[in-house]
C-alpha cells in the first residue's frame, strides 16, 4: 500500500500457498502480534485451511468479484453483437 488514509477505502490482500501444518502454525505464531483485526490498524493474520473449499469464503467479501462479473457480462454482450452483425 503506498499510503494509509483513515477515511480511504480499505484494501485486502490474500495470498495462498501449499504448506504443511507445521509451516502454517509457524506462520500463525510469527504474525500473532500483528493480528488484532482492528479496522483502523494495519493488521496481518494467517489462517490454515484444508479441502476443496479452502479460501473460498474469504474471497466472498471482496469487491473484485463484482468487477469481474461486469467485465464478463460486457465481453459476452460484445461477442453477441459482433456475431449478430457479421452474420
């Protein structure tokens, strides 16, 4: 983040990697001092997950999902218009 503004839009960063349980627990311990989840502080937390739904729910709150849907919808509309026009 280039700067911090208390009234600015909050930014979320999610990273994912394959790790052993011991590596994940070590990462949790290393970030525990910065994991206070207070909205006005910069904070960093680590969570361990397993299975095919790993990290599924954490991405539902981001705004990029809506942006991606708009891009997909516009792309489909443009494709339909082009196919109809050149028929």
